[in-house]
C-alpha cells in the first residue's frame, strides 16, 4: 500500500509518498495551497501537481491543510480530491493535527501552531476532539506573524504621532517594509500596496526589539498569553486539566527559539496546570501527517519509526 501525506500550511506545502512499511518513496515542497487563500479549485490544482511529482495517485491520502476548519469544508475538499483521483481513499483534516502528531508519540494531547496565523487542536485519550474556528479576528483569534506585525505597525504609528509611548518600532517598522515613516506605510496599506499578510515580516523585528523595548515586549507577551490561553481552553474542554498531558508548540513563531516568548508561554501553562508536558516540535509537521497516514493504513510502530528516521526536513 502507498500513502500520500500532505502538510499544506499558509506559507508552504510538503508532500510525501510512503510505502506502508514507512519507506519514503518521494518528497517535494511547493508553495502554500490553503483553500482559504487560493480557493478550492486552485488549491487542489496546486496540490495535484505536487502529488504527481512524487508518484500519486496513492492507495491512501492524508491531506492536512490550513484553512480546513469545519466538517463541511473537509467533506467538500475530500469530494473534490476524489474527483481528481489523488488516492483510492482520502482523509482530510486541519494541519494543526499534523503538528500534534509530530510532537508526541502518544497520539493525543494539545497542539498550538503559530506561524502566519494561529490555531489549536486537542485530542483526548478516548478520541474526543476540540478545535477552534480559526477565522481571524471575527472568530476571536489573535496571533501569528501578520497579527504581530499589525500590532507593531500600530504601536509604531502611535509612537510617531504622540498617541502612544515611544518605541524603537517607530523607525524599525517602516524601514523593514521600505517606507520613510509610518504615515507612508499606512497609506500604502490602505491603498493595497501592502497587504495584511505582508506584515508578517515584522514579527522577527518585533521579537528582536523586545529585548530592550517595552512596547515590543508587550506585543510578544500578548502573543504568549494567547498561545497559553488556547492550550488551556482546549485542556478544560477535554477535561484534561491536572492530567499529564503533552502540549506541543509548532509553527514558525513558536519554533523560532525566541526565549522571551517561550518562557512566558511555559510560565502561564505551568502555573495553571503543573502536569503539562510542554514540547516545542523538533520535526516538521509533514512527519505528523506521514505518521497519521501510516496509522490510517494500519502500519505498526516499526513503520512509524522508519518514517521518522527517513523523512528529513524538505527544502
């Protein structure tokens, strides 16, 4: 049996073809294929092209994608993928489940991913699941590179015109995006020359400034608090508070190694639930997608160990 594993994030797509014994037959990385950004048809066109490069169709496909947040979205994507013949059997889910499986061998726990956006899922030992809509501010979300960047830009503007405290972001933010000052940046943003998604490049600038700038530090602290809040809410909804539970952190911002961010996340989590076992994912989420695909195919621990050893980070 062959298994097609896909991790389709907001910035890139990793595709791997496996044998049921865990052998890696082919792998490729391409641009993001989130249906939120591309629409269903363009997303599948992109994904089908990448899958063909590694030897699809397969017997089973595990498609874990950003922007697939509700059962009806899973059903629609599955039906469209079946029509394209990607595999004889297709499973569709959110890419945060790949982060969870990549970060724990237990197969259950809580995962928070924070890259271009933010999301969280939880799985109980009995299979119960919780997740969040993850539709942006309209569904109560805040976090990810673009939100951090927008907060930095707002703080920079208020610093420049006197409505807020002084911050080095006043100079760093417009310079990073190639503008003379915050007013020029704001005009470009409202004119559409700079998109909300473009603001994600300001996240590393904000992290670096936080070491000596209180305003930048407050933005990093806000992000850490959001990450911890999502994880703790998932634990409460699954009735797992107080149990020894794996909490896995993934995505570019959480895997960046920023000590201020990670220390505050850990402090918030451990103060609320000392039993948490906090892990920053050491392998990419495509490994989790591959492991879930092998489990769906009925493969055992030896195949899973093999894919962990063979599947290297894609570039």
